[in-house]
């Protein structure tokens, strides 16, 4: 949020001198006989912490709003008339004849009002408290009749409580307080917190069981310092930068007023691009410090890749990919980075014409809720067989309980849909994902899959597969990660495109700060090598992760010992080639053309 302009206030400051300015406007309340006018006057809370007055967002001196901001830092925390700015006129705030709070202009147009039952005679007072709460008080009983804490804008301040169905609604953008696209709220039934986009789409949701997606210090604030909040259910504070934020190191207390005191100078903001941000102001540091925000990354968004899509932060800007055998439902939006529509199947699973099924062993995974637990399948093999024998089975998991996604011990199966998949999670688990053999194997010499990677011929991860001149890859099977090895360096392979004969590797930032510097420095291929760099700046500037795209040259005819080795290459015969090695050479009238013998008529 940009600091709004307070030119009028400063004008008064300069004109009257500071001490006079303070004595002139430092009142914290109005009654039915006073009003707050848009002439530089403000209400100031007793301890000079919050101020209520008129402001215009930076770079916009046409629209005027009534709001509350931190006196020292001018950070706006509440706006009365966010969707009805005062234009070309001066407003004033007063307690009307019926006892309601009214924001009117000179012409009598109303911009904001409360809707209390009228009282007469009017004996009410509007007061700005040091908590930032603006309260309308009954003069005789002292009861609070209305308060801004019950009708927040985009900011949650200590002392508010989410329990009462409160909603924080983002500004339109950082310079415009108009109602924006994102709402933060608590589900009053199952207590979880969520961010809604335009009230219809869940943008983010805290975890179902407990609330491990939210740090304890934020949950504690949201509960209005409830002592019954079970700390173990939340992310511990030390997962954050306790070495930077002293505030996080001080112990949290369950004494309400002590907690309130600790949280003085903190705020929670539903920001205009959909993140709920927690800020603190530490002594001696002039700026607000951003301590945490949710969703933390593109994969933490609610169902980031839709159905059958898988999220991976390593892919940089393109965080989602469809699973093997699936394609984007809406390629247009998918290609612009909006992945929520997900993927749909391209290959039928139980088609008798497709080759038998096998599994891709996805590693370090997180997955959405399985459809059922097959209690009788008490071995990996039984679980696997159970999945193969069910036409609807998409994937299985066999193992102990998993904390990343609350899987239970045993054999879990997914039969309806796979959602919420994420790869490369620290404490992720293995997931066996069903595929047709034909989708992963095209020649008899293909190497085994490596995690989600299918390694097409001629690429090779070992002496017994692929073509040996392409043996520049190695698979870390326990992590399902594939590496490209070159001159003693290893680079993680991000993806492989068989049709276009290219793959993408990740390079270390230390080795080259920018793309131009990479050329020749990071990788050098001699002309005899079967690889070429085709893009030094793959996927940039979309991503902060640096990637290089490499193309492999088409392979020569495969090495063979006998005709048996040439089974995967129709119309060829095992015989001695020009290089004196035995290769699957194409029969007469056929010619070798990138992986296969094609008939002479087509050449
Ligand atoms: C209201 O403000 C006046 C100063 O403008 C102050 O003297 C008075 O004590 C305040 N009343 C209350 C109840 O805070
Ligand atoms: C007070 O506000 C309500 C909506 O909040 C509106 O319907 C009503 O017309 C307003 N009354 C006046 C007198 O402005
Ligand atoms: C809010 O959502 C609408 C509809 O998707 C979009 O047109 C608009 O640009 C969004 N607003 C902002 C500030 O991004
Ligand atoms: C909202 O918060 C996120 C995360 O802190 C930040 O990256 C983004 O720039 C913020 N949006 C705005 C409009 O300030
Ligand atoms: C695979 O990766 C893990 C974790 O990085 C490592 O401990 C292990 O040694 C690796 N295995 C191989 C075969 O390189
Ligand atoms: C996943 O499978 C690999 C072997 O493919 C194994 O090394 C690893 O320990 C398994 N991971 C878990 C969490 O069970
Ligand atoms: C690769 O490592 C080996 C053994 O550590 C070393 O002898 C060789 O010179 C290295 N090659 C390059 C190109 O750095």
C-alpha cells in the first residue's frame, strides 16, 4: 500500500508550527455538537498512535476518503467510503440528529453512515482508541454501539477477532482502496482460514486437520490471543527468520493484556494480489518488516494445477505440468500461466488395444485425498496388483503414514481424480502413477524411467540402455531426479521433450549471473559431442531459476550383436557399419532417418 498524500495536514503543520498544530487538532473524539472536517483536522488517539482523517491515495488528488492510519507511518488501516470516494467537494464526519455516524459533503450527499436505531436526545461520542478502533459510544451507559473493528477494510489489527465472521477485503490495487478481488475469512464451521477470489474461487486454504499452513504467531493473533489455541497444530515460529526478527524470539504469552502489548505494532494485511501478509514494526527499524505471507509460493495456492496437473517450483514461471497421458483442458489460458482449469486424459486407461499398464514411480510427492484405503493389500505388490486390476485406478501409494498430505498407513488408491499434486517436496512420498507401457517405452533399448522422467532413446543413464555416445545422464533413484553430467559437473534435468529432441537443465546462479555470461562459460560442447545448446535463457525472465535448453543430434543406427538386438527397429539387419561396428543397418531401399528406417520412396 502506497503512503497516501497528506499535503493538507502538512500544510497546517507548516503554517501553524508543530506545537500549535497538535494543540489545535489533537482531539480523540467528537460529539453531536462537533464535527470532523476535511480541512486538515484529524482525530488523534490519546497515545498518538492512530489518526482518523481525510486522505487521497498517492498520485490521485481527485478522490478523497475518510480513513484511519498509523500516525507515524501513515499506513492506512481502515477506509470508511472505499467504494464511494468524495469527488470535487469537501466532506465532514458527524454524529447526526438520529445518533448515527454520517460522512457527508457540502451538498448533503452521503458517503458512509452507520445504521443504528435512532436515539433521542442524542448523547453519543465517537472516539479513536490507541488500538486503532474507532468506536461510537453511548454517552450515558458508556456502551460501544458501533466499532470499526467489526467492519474492517483490508487490515486486521490486534484486538479484533475472526470468530465473529469478520472479513478482510483487499484494496483494488496498492493505490486504490476500492473493493478488490481477494477476501480473507474464517470458515465458521470447521475453523479453517481461506482466501477467496471474487467470492467464488478458493485461492488459498489453511490445512484441513489442524492448521499447519499458518504460522502460530498469525493464528494466535487471529484468535484474539485465545489460550486454547494448540500451538502444536501450527507452523512453529522458528521456521521463520528468528535471526532477523527479534520479535519472533520473545516468548508468546497466554495472558491477554501481555499478548496485546507484544502485538502492538503488528498488522495483518489482505493484499491486492491475493496474499495475506503479516507485518511487524521493530523498535529502531523505520520500516514495516514483512515476516510471513500466504500462499507462500505458486504451489501453495489452492489446487494450483487443477485436476491431473502437477506443481513443481523448479519449473520456474511454468509451475504446472500435465501428468503423462493428459493435456491441458484450456491450452490458451494454460499457456498464459493460469493453470487452474487442469488437464484431461488423452489416452484411455482400460482400452484393450493399448499395451499393458505399468507405473511411473513419482518421488517426493504430495497428493490430494485418496479415494480409498485397500486394507487387504498388505504388501506393495498386492497394492500394485489391486490397482492394475481396477480399470479406474489412477495411482496408488503404499507405505507408512505421510505427514505431507495425511495419508494413512497401508495401500491408498486414487480412482476418481488426482488433484493437488506437487513434486519435489522435502518430506514427500512415493506415488505410483499408472501409465500404458507404450507411453514410456518406444524401443527395446530405452532406459528405465527416472521419477517422472521418461528417458527416450538414444539418451542413456547406464551402459545397458540407450546409445552409449549419449551416456551423459545419471538417475538418483531415491529422489527421482535426473542429472546431466558434463566435465565433472552435474546439472539437474528439468524436463525432456522427445519429439523435439531437447531437454532443459538448471544451472547454478553462482556460475553465471545472467544469460549472456553463460554462453561458453557454463557449458562447452565440442563438435564431436551429440549435444548443442539451443537456448541459454530458457524460460526467462519468467523465472528466477536459470535454465539452459540443450538439443541432442539424431543418433546413428543402434549397436547390435545379433538380429535380436534390432527387434525395435523394423526393416533393419544387424551388420557391420562403416565404423567397423555392428549396427542395425536399414535394409535395401530403406534409409536411416532419426530413429527409424524409412522406405526409399519417402526419401
Ligand atoms: C474528548 O476530547 C476532548 C478534547 O477535545 C477531551 O478534553 C475529552 O476528555 C475527551 N473525552 C473523552 C471521553 O475522551
Ligand atoms: C445509510 O447507509 C445505508 C447502507 O449502508 C443506506 O442504505 C442508507 O441509505 C444510508 N442512509 C443515509 C441517510 O445516508
Ligand atoms: C480482478 O478480477 C477481474 C476478473 O478476473 C480482473 O479483470 C481484474 O483485473 C482483477 N483486478 C485486479 C486489480 O487485478
Ligand atoms: C502481496 O504480497 C506478496 C507476498 O508478500 C508480494 O509479493 C506482492 O507484491 C504483494 N502485492 C502487492 C500489490 O503489494
Ligand atoms: C540421491 O540424493 C540423495 C539426497 O540428495 C543423496 O543422499 C544420495 O546420495 C543420492 N544418491 C545417489 C545414488 O547419488
Ligand atoms: C521411494 O522409492 C525409492 C526407490 O525407488 C526409495 O529409495 C525411497 O526410500 C522411497 N521413498 C520413501 C519415502 O519411501
Ligand atoms: C574431472 O575430475 C577428475 C578427477 O577428479 C580430474 O582428474 C579431471 O581433470 C577433471 N576434469 C575436468 C575437465 O575438470
